[in-house]
């Protein structure tokens, strides 16, 4: 079965789902539980040495950059499986990455 993408409705809320693994970064942009867009990126050899937190954060940043034309100025939900990203804005110091 072929993957069918749905056209985005600018008046509805979006959901951005991201996940990272040791091989690459990936995510899907959803609306009403239908895929609007998806994105993936293979990691470079030196990036595979990064800690999981950094990879998950890099995945979120990568996805938001790719879908900014959908999300800019709109309310959306970000879904990730890494619980420590929940506290991103309350952390006092972040590493340089």
C-alpha cells in the first residue's frame, strides 16, 4: 500500500511528531491523524557519538525548521518520546550544542 499524504488545512491545528535513533532523525507532521509531511535525515559519523538528549533536541529543531512554513504563527502540538525535553525551558544551563 502506498503512503498517501493529505493536503494541509491552514485553519486546523497541527501535530509534529519527532523521534531520533542512532542512525538518523525523523518525524511526521499530522493534522486530524493524517500525515501532511514527513522528514528524515541520516546522521553523520561524528553525530552518532552525541548523547540521546542532544539527538532528540536536534531532531525537534530539524523538524521545526523543515515545517516552519506550516507552523509559523499557528498553534501546534509537539510530540516526542524523550521526557527530559519537557523541561527544556526550565533548565538553567544547556550545553553548547
